[in-house]
C-alpha cells in the first residue's frame, strides 16, 4: 500500500508542473519551444525576409530620370502645324556662312501680279456703288452701275448683232440641208455661209466694244462694272450721282495674301545681293521673311540708289500697303574663315530664365534652346555656341511661344 501512495504523489506533481509551463501571452502550448528551435536553425523563408529597418535606394535612378524628363518637358512647347500657322509663327533655317547683313529702308506695296485697276472707257453717271472700300470681292462681282449713252448704244448694237447672227445661222443651216439634198445650188450655199460668218464677226465686234467699256449691261442698258480679279478693294473714287469721265480710275483691287516690298540699296550693297536672297522684314515687333524677286540694273538718277523688290507672303494680314519697314538681307560667303559662322535674326531671340534663347522646331512643336551670342550685324546676331547649324527656328512672333511656355510653367506650379 505504501507504493500506491508514492505513485499518486508523483502524478500530482506532474500535473502541477504541466500547468506552470502554460504561456501567459496566450500562445498555444509548445509555441515557445518551436520559436526557440526556429531561432537556432533559420530556414529559407527567414533568410529571404527583407530588412525593413534599412532604407531602400533601388528607386533612386528612376526618380532621377523622372526629374530629368520633367525638366525636358518644361522646355517643350507642344503645338500642331495648324496651331503654328494660326499663330503666324514663321520658321526658317539658321543662317550658315554668315558674313554680315545689309540693312535698307523699305515700303510695302501691292504686288503687281495680284492687283488691278478698274476703270471705264466711257463716261456716264454713277447710278449705284455696290462695293465699299476695304470689302472683299470675288472675280466677276458687280462693283458699280453706270448709266451711259455710249454704253446704251453699245448694248443696242450688241443685241442687234446677236439677232442678226441668229437669223444668219438659221438661214445657213437651211441652205446647208437643201444643198445636201441637191435642192439648192452651191452658190446659194456659199452665200449663206458667208452671211453667217459676217454676222458672227459683227456680233464679236459689238461684244468687244461693250466689254471695253468695263463690263456688261443689264436689261435697262446700264453698264455693270465688274471686278477683274478677287481681292480687297484698296481704293474707290466714285459715289452715287457722280459724273465720271472716260478712262477714270474708279476702283483698285489687290490680293493682300501676297505683297511686295520696295527697297533702295546702295550700289555697293546691291552688288552683294542676288535674286532669291532671303529678306527679313521687321516693324513694331512684327517680322516676316520675304525673297528678292527683282534687282534693277539701272541706277536711279534722282536718289543714286538701286531699286529692288521682294515678294512678301501675308496670309495673316500682318502687313499693310504703304507701311514703312526695315529690311535686312543676309549676306553669305564661301570663305574658309567664316564658312561655319552661324547667325539668327534678332526677332528670333527671347530671354528665358535670364538666358538668350531660341525656339527650335521639332516634331511636337518647339523646344527652348539657350545660346551664347556674339556680335550683332544689322538685324542679325552671330551665335557662338548652342546651335549646330542644321536647326530650324522660329523667327517671328516668338513672344507668343514665350507666353505659351510661361502658361505651361504656371500650370505646373499650380499642380
């Protein structure tokens, strides 16, 4: 019985020891032993666990590249070709082989190839003036209605000649049919054909006389003065009720999409200019590029200057006839010393972030290019560095590009 008492005592002690090893943190039994074993023998999962206490640097390169991309975006001005044309921004090649510029005063005039004077070869009284100064007209539009005895006579002669031609034509067709049927003689056929030819000649003469008066007539026999070309009315010398004289200039019409620029050059400067040379036209912050189309070989005896004419595109109507401007003709040379000299027009320069810069054309619009400037030569400035020479840059209305860049920066700052 003594050994039974000892056995029960040992069992009680085992129960007490087991209860004392239960974790106070709420972990299941045996969790502490398994944690000790795992710490002593780390497995693959423990070896691959990241050290969260150390900062990560593997994205620093991406952040740096993002900053550079953002800086490039700051210098980009995204514009389509249509937007560039609408803004009136001209693009030209950087001048290479620059050897100076020739400055000359100039005046904008109408292009003789795109202008016309409207007059009447007969006198009369102005019944109605249908078009006013500055209006746009198309070819054939009626400008004025003139009542004239001569025109009325021309109209009557034309009407009579037209009727005689119709009768002669009908008679000739009948005689031609009868002659083919062996009913009429050849002599009668020839006489009918001659009469028809004569009637057609009289009709053409009457119509030419009427057309020489300056237009056609209405049903009342009044002259309808018509526009010979399409364009803008730049001069009007009549009002309703005026009595006009023959050959008087009544209207002037010009197509203002293309103008001319008349320059006066010294003989020494004219010797350095060739047909086709580019001309930079500037006035009051505006600028455009034209091209020399005429260079006189005769010296003006009054001014001792050489007359030159440049063609100037004007699709945005920036320039007006009679306006005084400055013209600069870039002079190029094939010399070895300055064959690589680059230059840009003054109108192409803008100050961006306190640096002289130009706007280089690219596929998305323009990009800002800081440059180092050299000496000035008339309307041009030489470039020491910053350009390769094969770029195309904006040469007019560059202030609009600068303003567009400023709007982009303001939007980014707001974001």
